[in-house]
C-alpha cells in the first residue's frame, strides 16, 4: 500500500540545463521532464529516492533535486548543505554524489531527488505527483459488508443488489465497491470470492446509537439532603423509611443483569434486584466514556476506555449540593479533568459539567518544602514544644501518604516550623475576621522567612495560636500553596499539669488533622471535598455500623476495640512528662476496658488514650484526614483499569486515554452561528433515515420550558466522523446546527 500525498510537480527542467538533451525533454506519453501525468507518474531520469528520512547516495552518481512550495534555499544531507537555485517557481540543483547513508532535511513541501541519466521514463511517484489511485491488496480487503465477522452469503447478496451499478446510479453502494473504481462489477465479485467463508476484522467507521442512561428509575430519590422532602413523594417510597434513607449513604457499586447502576448492594436489593454483580457495568462505563468523548463548548474531550466513576448522595452543603456522578481523569502528574453528570442538584437532572484543572506542583515524586508559621496571638505553647511536636507529627503525615499513594515515589512534605509574634496589622481570628487577607499573608510570610532565614518554600502553612481560634482552608500566596490551620486550645500548655499538657497535645493533633486535610487540595481534591466523605465516615468509628462490602447496616463494634484494629490510626507515645500508666488513671478521664488494650476518654477534641501495645503505658491515638478508596481513585493514587499500575504514573491510564483539544480554547469570545444555546434533551426518536452513505436518527428535542426542535443526528457518516458518539435520552445537550439540502444536522455538545 503506497502512502498518498497530494503533490504538484515542482520543476520545469527547461529553466536550467541539468542533463544532456533528449528531444524536447519529454517521456513517451508527451509528459514533459519533471511533470506528472494523470496517473500519478513523473517524467524523470530515475525514480524518486525520497522514501523516508534516510537517503543513500553514491560518489559514482550525479543527482538532481527539484522542489517547490514553502521552500528553504538549502538541501541538507547529513553534514552537507547543498545550495538551491530559486527560479521564481521552484528550487533546483544538480550535484555530484558522495557516499552517504544519512538523514536528509527536505527544504520544500514537495520534493524530488533522483539519479541523473540521459534516459527519461515515467515513474509512479505518489509522494511527488499527487493523489495516486490506491493500490489495493486483496488480502487486506475484508468484504464483510454487514459486520458480522464472516464473509458469507449475506455479503454476496448485498453485492448482488448493487451489481452493474455505477457511482451516481440509484442502488449503487460504495460499501460493496471493493476496488473503489466507481462501479460494481466482476472485479468486486472476484475480490469477495477470494475471501468467501473466511473470518475478517477490519476497522469500521464510527457508529452510534441513542441509548437510555443506565440508572434506576427515580434516581433523584437517592438524594439525601432534607431540603426537598423527597420522602413525601410516592415515587420515592422505596427509598425512604420516614424521612430517613432505607440504606446508608455508602458507595460500593453493583449492577443488575441489564447493566443498571446501584450505589450499593443494599440499594439494589431494596429496589427489588436479586441478581447483581459488584463493580461498574459495561453500560455505565460506556455512558461515562461517551460523555467524556462528546464535544465540549470550552473544555477538551477525551477518549477513555475505563473511566473513574464516583457517586454523591448529598454533595457539599457549602459547595455543590445534591446527587451526581463524578469522573476524574489524570492526564499527567499536574493536570486532571473532572466531569459531573447531575442526577439531582440545583441544575436538576441531566446536566453535564466538565472542567480542566492543574496543580501548581507534581502530585508525586516531590519533596515539598513547607513552612509552618505559628503566629502567637496568645502565649499558649513554649516554642520548643511546637518545634518538637511538629517533627513528630510530620512523620505520621508522610507515612499516611506513603500508605495511600501507591507509587514508588509518593509526594512527601518537609515541614520547617517557625514561631513568630503577630506582625503589625495582622488581626487575630474572630467572628468578624474569619480568614487571613492576602496582605496579611504576605506580612506573615515575610516575618517568618526573616526569622528562619530561608526563602525557597513551595507551601506555606499559617497557624494562628490562640484560645478562641477556629477554621482551616487552602489558597495561594504568589506561586506557593497557602494553608490556614488554626491551633486553638482551652488553656495554656503545662508540663506539670498533665490534664492541661495532654489537652494541649490533643489540640496539636487536631491541627495536623486540619493540615492533612488541606494538603489534599494541593494534590487534586476539588473544593467541594467530594468524595472525601466516604473515607472520613466509613474508615472512622461512626461508619463502622455499615458493612464495607454490601453497604448494609450491621452491629457496631466497641470504639476502643475499633481503635485497636484500624489501620488508619497511629498510637503515638506520650512525652515522658505526660505519661499515664495502666492502673494509675486520673479521675478526670473516663476508662473502659478492652481485650485490645484499655482506653481513656474525655480529652480535648475527643482524643482517646489507649494502651495500644499493652505495655502498661497509654498512647494517644492519632489520625490524619482519612482517605478512602473513592478519594484514592479520584486522586489517581491507585490502579483503576486493572493493569496493576497506579493511574498517575500509568503510561496508558484508564485503559487508554486520548485527549482531544478544544478548538475554542483560549478564545475570549465565540460567535455562535445557527446554534441552539439552550440545553435540550432528546424527547422522542422519530426513526432512522439513510441518506447516501450516511445513517441518521430523526429526533425531537425539548428544553425545560417546553421548547421543541427537530433534526437529524448522524449515527454513521464519514462527513461527521469526529462528532459521532452515543447520545442518551435525558442528558441535556447543546447542539450545533448544520443546514444541508436534505435537512438540519444536529451535533451534540456539552458544557
């Protein structure tokens, strides 16, 4: 099979006397030297030697080059540069050969290089002369016209129906015109006969269908927020017991025999499904993949085989509220995209929102230099205590990431603590001043780097130390990540009064819980915190009443027993001056016994002491922000596609990921011509229509206000190949409209 390039001949050899004269410099069919005939043949002294990026020359030969279109004035062969003569129409030269088997730098869009000879002949030259008639190898033809995988009588009958027809005739089909000569004749029949009875697989043109979304009926009833009172609706009766969901808000998806998605086995059974399997069905994966592939208004699209899919019952009260599906794809270690399909949010059912995001540093393979600034609004801790405890809890922060981010080089944080007095014009945190302004951030940072005498940090953590502090959030300071995390205690630290000392330690642990949470935003957690909650609930004690496989309620274990078995809690040795021994428990702590080691309660922030290793000394139990498997998938920290490679380091993530850039990216304004801007869903299918070689579905659209529109959606058509994708009833699309003489073409888009 020759490679075809549409090329126009570059040289009239009459411009420069390059070779010995032969008549009028013509070939046998009167094609002039350096010209092409209609069969894609060049009249030349030898065949074109330019097949690839390497060229073999000989010192025994003389060579001719000619080229045109966007030319430079030199031909480069290895280290040799050969000047070219500009004739005004083309660039040419003749030169003595030299022994070479080296790379060649072609100066023009269209190039010829051959051996000089006194004889001129016609040479087939697809690379120079233009679009040649494609050479068809019979063994590469697969005459499986109905795509059933076999060449059989069904294919024979399809060819027979068009036999004798030519392009333009009624009944002519290009599908059965195997040699592409514009007519269905014996040549096509013999090509079919040669493969008759064989199996064959060929790359097919993209085809699409209009499908149903693989969600159960009334999926809006999964919404757990109380603001809509769905438990009062008859269609939601199966989902509620009074005003409480029948099943916990737990996510471990299953699917039934039709591929319908349910967020847990508990929900499948509650809705009447007996036969189900764990995981995501092919239908659900295809649905999300199709949403990713559908063209977007602003954002890129993706071809993806095995996308990540998470589920929200309630969302976040401070951000996105409601029930939705979310898919997150990591393109590389700093860039990811999010796609939401709204089941029941403020935008109601069927809206799709996507967005591309970046982190300011790679999310793995980095040792992040972090500056932790303690701003002493109140004299609560000695400086040496803050510095010492920081290094101890830095270890637990990094160790937790090492356990959860399953790569050889997980991101780690080197924390440099510094204690400063509040700089001038930096207010303490209060009900009227709940955050640190940008100007205050700069004053705090400048004071800290002056104190520590370093200024090469990637992360800044500002921690106001005060009795009445509160809060935590993540933002930015110039080109650094900025985290606010309050350290607040009920009373000052004491190394003599164990109650005050341990409560101060509990407050410090709570600071690192906040820091470990806000750091997650630095590595890709969206601002709405989804799906963080599944880890913080079901890896911690409050979620132990839910079975981790089925999502059904179960008997909850004792809290102290749970702390002895949880892999997400650390038993931290108490400082020597604050140690408490078994049998010497103070009366201000509540004790309960456990086979895994006794526990003591009633510390600040509900921290627990436990004789974890049963050595007669209590440890304080510490957790970072708990990271469940849903968040691991969302952050790309584990394998999703089953190849054993964590997605953020997988060279072929999600079973195959191809980014399709958006042509509108970077434009400040788009002029919409003949485009329906509003969101319209497919209201009704009116039947398939075949026009020429294209297959369409005639559909009727409807928006939320009752507006209707009709048109043709391409299901199979080479002209619209890049926009053909499965569409789904219930999804609210925007539509590009292209008017053709045979009707209005509707091409779907998403936000």
